[in-house]
């Protein structure tokens, strides 16, 4: 079974079944699921009869702020209710709830198929949790002076990188909790961090409108991409490590774009994806195994989720989903592809 889910706060959307069937003709596509205010996804099943859609109880008592795939059937989420939750999407049940943060959780991160996961918070700390441990944190990473807004785990799960609105980037030893390096850059209000697969580099977006590539070995800036016109809210790296995508804030169609960057050769802008009317909160690369066309997904405060052709910059017909909501999406868009 393969599952693909997109999470935008507590906001379910209804994608076009005709589009999904045309994009993946060999697949049987399930009717989109309207899940609880904790998780929204739609799924596709290969060679399996369509099953009844179930609705589950909420995993959080307030808005979900971040979600990541932990196991083939588990995801980890953080919320404004200060909790971190392990959620079994197969059964729709909360497997475990973790308590320890004093303010809302801003980001969660993990290495897929690991038993450890991490959360950042407005309480200025990062915590590590164990799937098989108790409900308290197994490691603390204090040291930032303001809310922690960036969180990335190295591919080998040995190091952690965090960023904050205090203008600093920190690298941590996961086992000891020791801060190995700390670097500050004036006006570098971090909005997001992501590790480049197979490389010692970390991509970082900021409210100073810049995207930086850090060398994690000495925690020094290895490259700064050409500045944008608007605050950069989020970033993601392609699975082959060749490209980075960042998203911009904006209003009334001014700004509100996602930008593709070359990481291997020119390190320049490749193309832009325009069509949203308010801030793009999140942007991700979707796996190539989902179809022949490489695609990118974006979510915006205009309550739209869009799928884009990575090569042409055009949004794919039938892939703009409007959400009937009373609040804007959170700063997280995620997928999980599970064999």
C-alpha cells in the first residue's frame, strides 16, 4: 500500500479524482478522505478494493503546526497545545502523546524509520523523544534566546541543527546534548532548515529575504543565493540533492511565489512558480515515483494547495484545491510515500 498525504493545519481539501486517475493510470485512487482537525490526507491503493472511509478523533486539542513521517504507518506531529503526538494513520489512533514543552510546538523533525524524533518550541528549546520511552523528553537542547523556528536532523541521525529568531544557527550532538557550534548573523531571523541528502550542507531560509547554504562541518555559510524581494518562509531539497525550492510571503499576488534553485552547478535561480495570492507557507518536492512528471506542491494563506510541473513552472490542470476554512493553513505541507 502506498499513502500520500498533505497536511495544512486542520484543513481538509478535496483533490480531483479525474486528475489523480489521469496522472497515475495504473493506480486505483481512493475517494479523498476528510480526516479530523489533526491530519488530512488522500490515499491511493494498488490492486486493492476501495474500502470505506473512516473518520477519526482529533490528535491535538489545538491547531497542528508540523507533521513528519516516522514509520511506514506512523507520523509525528506537533501542535499549539504544546504536545507532540505519534499518530497511526492506518487505524486513525493516537499511539502516544509526549509532554514537556511549556509553549506551542513550532516544528517536528525525524529520520524516517528511526525511533527518535525532535520538536522545537516557542519556549526556546528543542527536545528529543523516544518512541519506546516514557512520555517525557530523553534529551534537551537549550540555548536559543527566542522561539526556535528551524529544525533539521542529519541523515545519519547523529547531529541536529536548529535556528531561531535570535539570529543564530546551532549544531548539536544528539547523544550528549552538547552545542558543538553556534553562529550568529545579524538580521538572520530563521524561518526553516533542511538538510541536503548525502551532503554536509544545510539550506536555510530567513526573514532577511535570503536563502543560505551552510557547511555543517564548521557551521559556516558556504553560499548565499541571490536575494529575493520578499521574506522566505520555507525550503525543501529534492531527493537527489540537485535542487532546492523556497517560498515567499506576499499579499494580493505580490510575491507569493515559490522559487527553484540549482544546488550543483550554477547555484542560481532556475524558475519561479506563480499563482498564489497570499503568502506561501510551505513548499515540497513530491517523489518522482508518484508519476512521470517531477512535481512540486505548495500551500498558501490563500487557502489553496497547488501542484506544479517542476520543469515548466506551470500548475498542473485540476490540481488546485480550495479549502472551505475559517483560518489560514499552518506553515507545514508534508507527504509520506510508503511501500
